[in-house]
C-alpha cells in the first residue's frame, strides 16, 4: 500500500514566451519574458501573469540578422525593448521572485511555442547570470510544446495551409501575436486552453480572452 505524505499540488499551466536579439542562448540577449498561468481546476480562468524587459548583458551582442528583422518588421516593439529599465540581472531576479511562491503552491506544467527554444534560452540565462537563483534544478526539464499539439490537432482534422492558419486564429480567438512576450503568451495560452478543451475529457471551460490579473 502506498501512503501519501501530503496533499497533491494542483497543476498550474504556465505559458512561457520570450523575445531575444539572436538565436543562440550562449551568445545573444534575452530582451523580454512573459508568463501566463492558469490553475487546472479554476472554473473561470483568470490567469496570473508576469512580464519584464531586460537590458542587454554587457558581454553579449545581438545577431545582425535578428536586429535587422526587429528594425524592419517590429519597430515599435523594438523601441519598447530598447527602453528596458531593468538590467539583465534585475530582470531575472524579478522573474525568480515571481516564480518561487508558485513552485511551493503548484506543480508547474510548462508550455512554450516552440519549447525547444524558449525554455533552454531562459534556463541558460538564469544559470549564467543568476546561478544562485534557488529554483528547482528540474524546473524547465519538461516543457510541453504548443506547436506539436497544434500540429497534431490540425493533422487529425486534415487541415493544411490556409485552413491550418484559420484554425490557429479561431483557437486563439483571433488574439494578436505582436511579438510582445506577454501578449504572445496570452494568445498562446488561449490557443492551448481551447485545444485542451477540445481534445481532453472532461472539457475545460472555453477561454475567450486572457483578462489582466496578477499576484
């Protein structure tokens, strides 16, 4: 017989999105981070959220191609990132201070899009610039990939090309994806929650928007 040592923690679905000035986690800068979290059994989803911008680290430089993309495709968002008030260390510390209480209260179920980029980039940054962060060692070891879940959903329904793009818009309730880490995390959480509602039983309540909430 298995004996429980204590109550099981509720899961917190936590969507991560980051913006960077290059593709390599050991060379380029994390410029912003956005997180949106929804408790598993919350009947009316009203998420927790975190957002910070970060100044570039003094020992890193942006990738020329990525900087050119920001300059030509997302000028307004880049100006916003360039006005970051927190240093890279201060921004990471703010993130850690927000996350720590959640690790005690919830089992964190991480999601990202793509998980193979956002999570390793953030973890490498934490390990290099804030090695005494005190977060669990396996915090970002398992991250669900929203891209994979979306693709499986579309493949199972024979949706390709324009139909796939339309399905993605409908699943995210036509929320914008402006390359702002918090707004993108909201849009992606909306897509994830509605995919979860569609694919899983019992169904989760439909999420039509991500209202502002904080802890």
